[in-house]
């Protein structure tokens, strides 16, 4: 449906549509370049080169393993965030566009319909690891920056561009940008949302590693063993019971069951001929406020140890690289403006829904100069399916309208419409 828009908005929307094809090609290139969490450099080099060619690259920003960063044990020597800037007139605080380049790993490439790093477009769907989560967001922020530069738009405030690492777990990438002085009055994290959905908060999350040490024995004499696998499975069941009990009394929340426990991996032994020496499992725990990571960890530790009295002294729990508190910044200025923009530009679309999600993101690290949360939300890059799983895909048809919605939100935020 045709719609009426004003002034620069019309020319900028037309430019987005015209220039989108080169950035969809760029997105294919990003998907074809693996950037699994912990190994993002090759992709970030591509992004840095693109920002440099656009004349917006400013610097690389590197996290560390020292406080206030969450310790991951990974090196950051060559794993930085690419930060760019489009200078404004200095009359208003900056607006940040943030997206992440790191992706989930690939469990079994043979289970994919199209290879995970092929970047194949099939029936309007771009397939590949990171296509939806979140390389489309990185390509989109570069498209928006190119349009603003080529059209000669000078905004009252700077536009800060951030292609970050470690959104998938620690959040250290976006935190590093903020610690480097990249504050903003408002912003959009281009990640995790369909064209008619705005994310304004998320649950808390913990990755926990549980290791149970047992007494090994040959398979034929397993009655003499203390089986760590059985112990580990009891630990998981105890955590699921904890979650179920907390969900029964959770009230005043947007979710029917806000607590969850996902068993992501379990490892024990080397062959079938013996009871293993130990069993290690990794779980992700989701939780709402008022619970905190520290409080949940204490409950988890107490629950697991109580379930395994026969393994006393042989059970360890460690917090992994994901440790995020619940966060929300409901109905802030950017959420309100974006909602109004979508309803104006797409009047025959679905109802626009600001939501709190069960996942996690970097919103908590976007701050104003005085330390208050920026007026920010997650929006875009559009629809798709299967993030973190096989056959991840991005719906190409959403690239242009979502980018246009973000552009109009920026213009409205700076009172240019």
C-alpha cells in the first residue's frame, strides 16, 4: 500500500530501497564468513573495511576479563568491536545503532537443508548461521549509515554504529563500547524482532556448569561403581523441579512460566566399556525479577547439593559466560516513537506489540552519560526462523521496510519530521 511521508523521509526511504541490494549481497558475504562466538575476527575485519569505505569508522574497542566485565576466560587480543560515528551538529545526545556479529555454534552441519555457511537465498529466505541472529542487523546498520552519508543528512546528534561481539553470552562487547565513552540518549539494538514487534526488556539468564565426579568401574562390574551420569541427571531433575515450583507462585508477570531450565549439553566417558569417572552438564536458567543472578545461583547450588547427598564433596558448580540480570525499560521515548512510526507507515499491518522476551540481549549496557539507561529497545532486522538451531534463515523481504522504520524513528527522535 502506498503511504504519504514528509520531506527528507521520502527521499531517504527511496534511497534505502535503491541501495538495499548491495547490502543484502554484503549480508550473504557475512553469512559465508563464520563468526562463531569466540572467533569473530574475520567477519569484523569485513565490517571494519565497510565502515572505513563509508567514511564512518572511528575505532576498535576491546573488552577484557577484568571487572566490570564478566570473566569468560577468552582472549580479547584480536577480538574487538567495530565502532563508527556519523557526526551530528552537537545539539542533542547521540543515537546508537547496535548489532552483534557473533553467532551460535553449528552442532551438525549435515542436518541443514542448505550448508550453514552457504548464504543461499531460497524462496525469499536467506539461509545460514547468523543470517537472522544477527548479521542482518549488522548489514542493516551499515545500509542506514550509507544512506545518511550519501544523502548528506546532518542530524542534531551523532549516530554511533556498533558491531559488537559476545551478545550471545557475556554482553562484554557492548559493555566495552559504553566503558569507552560511547554514551547515547537513545538507540536501537537491531536484533531479535519481527517488523511489528518491539522488545523493551528480557528475563535474567545464567549458564551453569555442573560437574559430578563418581567412582568408575568396568561395565561388567558396574554394580561397584558410583555412576556420575545418574547423579548428573538427578541434578537436572532437581533444577526442573525448582523451576516448576517457582513458576507456580510467579505472579504479575507477562509470562505464564517465566522460569526455565534448558539442558544444553552433557558429557561423560570415552566409550561404552566403563562407568565414567565424571559427568559434566551445562544448563541455561531463565528467571524474572525480583530474582537476581546471585540469588538464583545460591538457590541452584542449594538445590543440586541437596539432590546429591551421596556425592558429597564431588559436585562442583560454576557460572558460565552468560550471567545477565532481568532488565526492562518499558514505554521509553524510542519505544513510543517507533510504535507510532510503524503504525503510521504500515497501517494495514499487524498490531505493534512492545514485549518482554524470555531471551537476553545487551540493552542493559546502553547508557546515557549520567548512567541512566538509554531510551532504547530491540527492533529488527525482521522475521525468520531457527536462531541457534539448524536451518536458520532470514526473510529478505523485511530488510527494506524495517530499515525504513528505523530511519523514520531516528528522524522523529531528532524532531526532523
